[in-house]
C-alpha cells in the first residue's frame, strides 16, 4: 500500500484534499478549507509533473499559506467596506443619537428618565428641563442618553 502511494503520490494528495474538504463541511469554520484546496492543487500538480516527496510537502505548505493569506486579504477588505450603519446594529442607544423626543418628566439637576418606545431610559442634560420639553439625543454614555433642548 505504501509503495502504491509512493508510486502514485497524486492519489494521496487528492484523497487528503477530499478528506479535508469533507471535514470542513462537517465543521464549517473555514480552518480546513484552505489546506484542502492546497492538497487538491498539489495532487493535480504531482499528477501532471511528478515531484519528490520533499518538494510535494513544500508545495503543499506554500499553497496553504498563499491560500490563507489571500483569504485574509479578501476578508479584511470586506470588513473595511462594511457600511457604517452596520456598526450600530444591536446597539440601541447608538441608534437613538440624533432622534427627538418629548420629556414625560422634568429633569432635576440635569438628570431624569424618558420614555422611548416601550422602555424608560436614564437621561442627562446640562441644565434642568421641564416636562413636555422637546429634546434631541446627542450622545450615549453607557446606558444614559445625553440630551439637549431641541431647537425648532
């Protein structure tokens, strides 16, 4: 069996590539994908031009590194191109910045609470504001909304 693998090394590389790709389908994390692709390409190269086992190992290692590096480049470019609106996804407070509301309760010492939808948020302002004032959210500090009197 070993003699057969040395004689037909491409069978080993293609089998290894197939096993790595099948294992990747079971896991789905992407760790084995690039090694599997490199093994398949190595198998195809060894099938076309027979190399010694040392060079086969080097080709496999280099192709794995190149494939992983290209994947990293593509992924990092994709992350940079994401829309800024996605940055506030699941950050409810950040989504409220710039919106205007009416105070239900007066702010005493610049602090109080305000209804936003079906929840109550702690708010702070530079000065006291009476109930019924129109305010604009200018920032979020932790879970506290920083507001200012809205100018109409």
